[in-house]
C-alpha cells in the first residue's frame, strides 16, 4: 500500500518512499581544558524520501 503525501505550500502530491533519521556528534579540544573539557556539538535530522508520479525523487 502506498502513502500519498501532500506538500501544503505547493499543493503537490508525492509518494512516500521511506523515512530516516540522521544524527551526528562532533567534539574538539577546548582552548583551556584540552581533552578534559571538550567542545561538543550534536544534532538530529529527521528526513523523509518522496518521489513524484514519474518516479523522480525530490
């Protein structure tokens, strides 16, 4: 069974191919603390893959 997705801004319809979840974490040594107190940065990126009626991914 396919799932039809409606893009509200453009009123275009797409077919849902799948969903995913990306995450990353990066750290670098701090100026004063070195590796004891590193600067850490992390983020999560939810994504969905869709295609149009011709099968072209968007």
